[in-house]
C-alpha cells in the first residue's frame, strides 16, 4: 500500500516538474535548480560560518552546491526522469520512508548564500518533502558570507545577518535596505531585542497566514517579498489584527491596500504632478465608461491645531474660506480640529466620513498615518495629505515648489546687500528645503557673483539672528509667509537697519485656496480619475509651483524700482517656464560639478536634493543634531529619512 502511494506521488511530482520546466522555458528562465558553484567565485566571498542544524524554509531551497544531477530536477526540485529509471526508484523508496512510521530522519547538508539554500547532500530528500509541501526541512547549514559592497542586495543581506542574530528567522526577507529594522520597530520591539521562542512562533504563525493571503492575490508574480508586503500591512493595521481575521476577511483587507504593495514593484513608485491637470481625458473609453462627475461635493478639512493657535493651520483655513467663496453652493465644507496636536486623527476622520465627506484635506504631514488607515477602509473617499513624496496610492499628497519663490527673493537679497554676505534661516532638513536654500543662493549670485550665504537652521540650538548680528549681516532670509495678508516683518527676506529696525523686502507665500479650488474643479470635470496611463499604478504627489498660483512672492513697497522690476521679470519667466533657477553651471560644496549649464534637473532630483551650493556656508544637520521637537517632522519628510533608525511603535514608512 505504501509503495503504491509513493509511486502515485512520484507521478504527480513528475508532472509538476515537467510543467515547471516548460513554464521556465516559455518565460526565458533557467529550467533547473541553480548551481551555487556557477554563481560564486572567490572574490565574492568574505568567509564561511557553520550554522549547525537549522529548520530550513523549504521554499528558500533553490539549488544545488555543484552540478551533480541537476538535470534530474526542474527548478522547483520536482523530478524530471521517468518512473522506470533508477533515480525514480530511489525517490519512491525515500517517499515510502516518509510515509512510514520513521519518516525521513537524516538532515540534508547545504550551503546558504544571500538567504537561499543550495543542497550538497540530499537532493531527493528535498524533492520528496517539497512534493508534500513540507514548510521546513532540517539540514546542516554552512553560511557563505558575501564580500561587502554597495550592491543593495549585499547591504540587505548584512542587515539580515543582524536581524537573524535577534530573531533566528530565515523566513523573513526584504528587497529594500532598512526594512529589517522597520519590521523590528513595527512589531513593538527595541532595536536590540532578542526574540523569545514564543515571540518567534507567534510571528511565524501570523506570517504564514499572511503569506497565504499574499499569494492568493498574486503576490508571487511580483518582485515584492511577502515580508515587504507585511510592512505595507503594518502601515495600516497591526500584527495582532491577523489572528482576529478569517481568511476571507484578511484577503479583503489586504486587497484594499494591494495597490500599495504593487507600487513597491516599481522602480519609481511616485508620480510627481508639477502642473494642474486642467482638462479630463477625452479618449473614447473615458467618454463611454468615464467616472461619474459629481455636481456637488462634501469637503472636510482636518487641522491638528486651531487656526487661532497656528499660523500654518490659519493659512490652510484661508484656503478653505477661499474655496467656499469661489465654489458657492457646489460644495459643503466642514472643519475638524484634533483635541490635541498629537491625538489620534482616525476617529475625527471617521466622523467626517460618517457625516458624508467625499473629499478630505488633512493639512499636516503627521496626519499621513491616519489618512492611510481611513483610505483603506473607505476607498470611495478622496483623501489628500499636505506632505510630499509618500508612496501610497490610496491617498494623494500635496505641497508646493517654494524654491521658485526663494530664487526671486535671493536675487532681491543679493541686490540689496551692502556687504557680500546674506543670512539664511532654514526650517528643517526635509524634502525640498535644500533646493530652496540653493535656489536662494543662485538667485543672489545672479546679481552679485561674490555673495556668500551664511546658513543657520531653526531646528538646531542657537539664535540665528544673534549670530548674523555679530557677523554684521544685515540682509536676512527667515521663514516664509504662510498668509499673504499677515503683517510680515518677521517673515521672508528683510533688512536690518543700523538702528535695529527691520525693513521688509519680499517673501514667498502659499495660496492654498488656489490649490483647493483646482483640485475640486478637477473632480467636478472628471480629471481626478483620468491621470496619464504611466501614473495609474503609482502614488500621486502634487508639487505645484508659481505657474499654478499656489506659490507667489509678495514684494515690499520699500524695494527700489529697479529691484522690483528685476523681481517681476524673474517671476514672469518662472511662471512662463523660460527661467529655471537650476539651469546654469552649479558646483556643490565638495567641488562636484552638479550642472555644466546645459541640463534641466527633473522634479524628482530637485525634490530630493541633499547637497548645498559652493556659495553656501553651513551644513545640513544630522538627525542627532536636531532639537527633539524637530525630529518627528524630519523622520517623516527628511531628506535622509531612510537612514534614520526606526522607533518602536512609530509609523512605518
């Protein structure tokens, strides 16, 4: 009876192997198990380590150590030789042992390289056990440690080595550096926490359950690993949620954020929208099947502080008032303010949805986590968060190209400086801020090639104005005006007179009302759902500039006529697209030629700029140098946010 069952199992395994080989050939893949000796040479190896007896995840056994009889197996380790061969008879005998009371007891011997296993002894044992979908196979393992390099795969593996020391898990693997530390933090563990046996078993139980849902949705067709998809899950839900869901419920919840999983498969997951889309797609399919175009919208604004207490919230509230004024009875608007700045925004946003909100504007970056959770539950609601460069397809983010206004105020500062020095107070080392510093410096150099810009950060200790005063610097660029109607002597670029009084010169300012108007009009016209085809599987980040009206520059009446005229020329050129602050020869502080004068930087490169021009005196502060109150914002939007060690329980980005 046991032999007959073993023969039938071999026949099923043989058919599986033949199908796998045929599929590999059709897809242009290698149809046999990989051979480690063909992959490695001595220059790629830093050393070896005896790992002892390990429960090896069977799905991570991908090849053999040497050539051997590799052609006897398909790439999935299923047999390829007919039932009459000696190979088949040995396979069947092993299968009978597996079905018997003793089972297959002898561990295999193999090598591990980059988280994959290559069999030295026991190929047929692996084949038999894989045919029964054994989750793990015991084996004596020798780990081959690769020579360190800048290759992302090698960097990820070295991070895995640290993670393995803590977790003793081979089942978890990522494609992106930094992910192991994110997982440790997202599970609520300190960076150096060593997992207990109970914690390991609890995780494996939930992770195995999650992987089944991942594969049911087609995850094996993506380059994203199951662990990578789990990190996406942990942005919205908790790990404990897994054990409280049925299989059907889990698949449903995972499918709600599946587009964010798929986005990880893209080398450029974020589409940066630099100009408003004025007209909807007029293709035939859109005209026939186009999305419904509403004639009225319920809009909710979420503030983390009252506009009476926050100039940032006040500027967005002005935008809200403008939207109501220009839209009239086409919109109904509600405002929601969090009880405290750090309180959970999900209940407030759920209340907005319950009261009929069809569009939600969350006006500060820290609200991004709540936006993700609500978007996953309510995909019919259009949700936007005022932040930038977030790889989430379920929501959209918005900010503005402040650097365009900074270029103009830099030119004004350069023209007005009595000395060859200008003071510049920067906010945070976040996305877009180095571009603003550099644009300001290039604007100043446009009118005075001898100018040096003295940089100070408001997010670090010290008083910038005291430093500038001691150095005799009288032209200073401070924070930008959040409100065009604000009395703005303390904002923007100004001149300190000999008697200590301040004369305002100019300041960029946000006009959020123009943004809100254009977004709502886009929804009314059907433009929201008709993005370019290349953007449909990407997260959408709005990063509009002066041509959209979202950013402008306020000029002081105190400016000399010639300087005002220059500013207006630059403003007109930027709006029309004939002037680009970075379309010139540029060297960074380390002497690197960043632009020879013939290039135009793409928006993504400007947004992620992490260097300073050679005419700037000062550096970009590290995370450790920031004031504690400034660190959360930099963790969210910092130019080096991927390098910041994650915190236990913090939002997973």
